[in-house]
C-alpha cells in the first residue's frame, strides 16, 4: 500500500510513503527466548523436560555440527507417549524432517499465512547456515501484524483528518 502525503502547501506535489513489510527478524526478542535445542540422539525425556518451560511449544533437533535436522512438537511427544514406550525412544525417531522454517529476512505476513495454511503453531527461525536462532510462535506473529495494522490505520485516519502523519 502506498499512501500519499501532501506537503504543507497544497500546491506542492504529493510525496509517497511506501509501506515497509515487517520481517521475522524484527521479532527476534520474542523468537530467541522460545528457542530450545536438543541433540538428534538425545532421549525423549530431555525433549520432554524442555517443554516444561513456559512458552516452549517446539524443540529444534540439531546434529553435532549445530545444524537443524528436525523439529519435535508437544503434540508429537504426547502422541508418541500415548502409543509407545517413550523412555526407549530418541528424538530422531519422532522429529519431523524435512520441516518448514523461516529466516529473519522473511516477510512476517507471508510466514504467518503459511503457518495458518499448514496449521503450524511454531516455526524454527534459521540463519543462512541452517543453524537455529529462534522459534516463531503464531501468536507473536499475529500480535505484531495486528499492531502494524493499527499503526497504519491511525496514520491513514490522521492523513484524512488533515493532521498529517503522527
């Protein structure tokens, strides 16, 4: 969306102000605190303990080199515990791989749309080397997108009222 702003003089040309997309990286303060990493060969108990921390809904399973190999959700763990002997299993037996991920440079709205379409609650945020740097929770994405829309609405209302951008 491009919004035009009139300069102080009504005879002056319109100046365009382009909307800037919100990027996943702008939520790094939220995504980094949600990051929990376990080794691919770690026992399920270790992943289960990670889920005891508030706000943790996804564990990223990494190989010894630190690269993300898969993800394990609370739902994956509960489903397994209900049907099998969890104490004998390893994270690698339950993790989803391949998995959907995003980078800090991805457009937040596009990632949110994909999360919604695939019914994903959490998505790992990976750096360019495929190392985990955070976990994006869909609630955090929704809150940030909603706040961005509220700001744009206020700016547009101020423009229409002749106040300008405040």
